[in-house]
């Protein structure tokens, strides 16, 4: 996929409709993974504290 997302870009996670901000990106063996921090306190799913984090592939998120 040619879509490239930038750090701090606002995105929506397609599978759970959580709106968040990309806070990290890793490229391992040609695969890019983004860490998205929810903009909603206490969002369902994810991991971490009150502002949940989600690991997402490029095809799981879209720009707002």
C-alpha cells in the first residue's frame, strides 16, 4: 500500500471506529506498524492507561 502516515496525524481505526493520533511508527522487515493513541479517554480495547494505545497496520487506519 502506498499510503504513508505521518507522526501526530489524526486517523480513525477502521475495525473499532476509534479516532486517535499516531504517536509512533516502526518499520520491521518491510512491514510498517503505527501506534495510535485514542482521543477518547477510556476507549474500549487497546492497552495502556486511560488514553488507550492501539498497534495498527497501514490498512487498518485511514486519515481523518
